[in-house]
């Protein structure tokens, strides 16, 4: 009897302690573990990571533009205060922020914005190395058009390309001083960089360049503050009349061996932002390496041409931010890319795996168990990077990924074979001697030959060291460029009208 009473008291005391601990845990609420900010031209992302799911409410205020976010069930701590210092001056959307304990267990963050935004606020469940995440994506009110971004980039490059002129029967004349005029003549029209004939993209760029500049302040006076003297009186009949200029004839008709437009290659550096990709034994992040390789390859593409038609590279991301898989495909289709090259650095569970690989899409299953494993891993990038699955646009993008064609896959295999041969030519080890196939979501553009290049195994210490070296990256970019050129030599791009 006495023993039974003792047991009952012990159980009651244990239950009371458990109940007290439970109340304490509930009262404590969630703890903020980390905050991160990923500014980019496409959008700025703010991530608040916590050990439990966070509830929030947000309000957009108009003039001046601000976004107020109330996060419930937390107290202001050091990690949240650190968010203020993570806003950079170059952020396209956030000018600054204020943060404080608005009420018990409610923290308010007020973002002072540089422009009006369309915020998306959503939660992500724990995945990979991350706990719960509250994500705030700040998109511009008018979404950035990839085609407009491509045009703007080419217009920025136009002065560099237009610094030389060619005279009939002579070589290029570089930065020569104009001769002293014997007699004035009507002012010639300003010379603009020539665009490929019959190229609607070039025509649109020329129209944008021809728009009158906004009126600015009056021109500055010369040194000394004195106005310029009036122009001298004209000299009559001093110069022979100018010969009439014969208008150029129509451009040659495009054929299978000659194109009359810009050749666009979409480069897709994998991962980015919240998604670091694979991480090497010495801490090298895949997302950084593949972006560096993409920049080097862009330089080579922008300096090249196909049968006289200029080439232009378009990057699905040109900085450290996350782009969902469907958006990468959507961007490439918007600029009507001729090729799509996704750049990655492989990883495996053991450091012994090594070698480069090239993959194309498969509609009937993976060519190997390793290819299937890798495709599943790469297709999970949206879970790590963070996608608002309730967004209607995301649902539309997923639907577009099911439209691939046999012709696209056949062309992709040809492109992959050309690249694989050139990678082998620089002395790099190949993981597989032939192009492999699997259901990579990022390769499902139905009208663009698309390949995914695994440059090396970043999980292998020797190959990780190679990927960090500038000379190895240069050689790799050279090999990929030669592969692209080999493909076009055997499969010339046909002329087509770009729908702008």
C-alpha cells in the first residue's frame, strides 16, 4: 500500500513537470535563427528562418511606397535586428527598413521602398539544411521583360562595337580626327551601330536608340564663361555637289547556310540565392562556380557570329539569386533562344566520383540509374530555392514543361555530343562517354535544343580545386563555345521572325 502511494506521488510530480515544460514551450514561441536578403533586378527576396512556422500579415502603403509586415508569436532578437544591416545601397527595391516590437509577441518590419512592388509572402517547410522559412519576394509592379533586358544589354554594348567604321575600299578607320572642312555642307544624320538586315529585334533596338533624349540643362559655357562666337558665313560654290547616294538593295534571302538575324544562346547557371547547389569538401559552392563559367562563356558568345549573323548570350540569372526551374525555361522561350545550356557542377555521396557529363531530356525514362538520381536531385532545386506553389504563374509554368518534342530531343543530343567531344579535348575526364538522358525539368522547352552540362564533380577534392582555378574555367568556356560552334556548323539556324 505504501509503495503504491509513493508511485502515485512520483507520477503526479512527473506529470506536473511535463505540463510546466509544455506551457513554457508554448509561451516561448518561435525563435528566429537567421535572416538573409537576395537583391536582384528581377526581384528582391527576404528570408526569415525560424525553428517553427511563422504567421504574418502585411500591408502595402502607397506614397511614399512602404511595406509593413507583422510577424506574430516572436520577440525581437539579435538575428532580426541584423536584418537592417543586410540592406545594400544597390538594392533595386528596398531603400531601408525599420524593425521593432510592435506588441507583445508581434514584431513589425517596415520596408521603405524605392518603387511600388507586388509582394509575395509565403512559408516554406523545412528542407535540406533549412528549418521553417518565411519568404518575402518583392517584385516590380511591371514585371521585367527578358527581351527588353536583352535589348538594353545590347544597346549598352553598341558604343563599344561602334567605335570603328569602314569606308568603301578601305579597312576600318579607328578614332581619326575629321578633316578641316573646305566648305560647310548639310549636317549628316547621326550614325548608329548597324543592325543585321531583316532582324525585328535589331529594328526595335534601333527605334529605342532613336528616341529623343529628355530635355536637360542648357549646355555648359566654355572655360572663361564667354559664349561661343557665331558660326562663320557660308562659302558659296566652294565644294562640288555631292554625288547621289544609291540606296542599298534588299538584303540577301536567308537560307539554311546563311541567317539574317541575331543568334541567341540562353545560358542557365544552376541554383542561386537560397539554393547553393552542391558544396565541395572545401566549401566551394556550385552556384558560384557555374555563374563564373557562364560569365566567361557569355564573353565568347557575344564576340562570335554564325555565318555572318552576330551571336548574343542571354543569362537566366546574372547574379546570386534564385530562379525557379519553370521561369528559366520561360525566360529562354521569351527571348526565342536558339539553344539552351544549363551549367552545373555535380556531386555524389562519395568523393571518388569524378568526370564531366552532358545530359539531354528523355521522354521515356532515364538512360541510367545515375542519370535518374541526378535528375531527381536537380528537379528538387525549387524546394530548396523556394517557390510560391500557390502562385498561378507557377502552375502555368509547370504545365509548359510537358510539351517537349522528339525533334527538340534529337537536336539536343546533337548539341550534347558536340560539347562532350570538346570537353574531352581539353583533357577533362568524362564521367560518361556519351550524352545521357533523364527527365530534367529545366530541359523541357518544346522548341529549343537544350542540354545540361555537369562540368565536374565538385564533391571530388581534385575536381573541386580545378573548378576554382581561373585557367580551368577559361578552358571549359572555350570547350563549350567550340561545341556550340560545331553544332551550328552542322545544323545552321534557319531564319525566322522574332515576335516582339
